[in-house]
C-alpha cells in the first residue's frame, strides 16, 4: 500500500526511508536560539536529548533537504535532528 502524503502548514511531507518526522519540545531563548530538549516520532516513545554537540546550517545528505542541523547525544547514540522551516525530522 502506498504511503499517503501529509502536509503541515502547507509543507508536503514526502515519504522518505531516511527521514522520520518528529514532534519536538524545545526552549526558545531570548536571543532567538532554539534548544531542543526532547523529540517523539508520531508512533514512538519520547527521547530525551542528553546533550547538543553541534548546531549548524547543513544539508541532510541521506534524507534530502536542509536546515539547522543539531548533532545530539541521546543515550549512547549520536543523532542528527534537523529543523527545516517549521518541520523537525531526524535522519536515519
């Protein structure tokens, strides 16, 4: 069965095997910086971000797209969390 295309605020969420869209809880600092604290896939459990290792503008090489890339430590794993316009995703 084909996966349906969804959209959030006019942005079409294309199915992609390397991209998992997530909900993010974040602190928005007074200087405009966004610091993600935790994320949760639509059908998964919440994951706490233990530490942000790096923040920079970068392309999602596997998943396609670009935005602000947060290199995060989650438990013993390092993940890339992207903020692209108003959409958040992790690259898998």
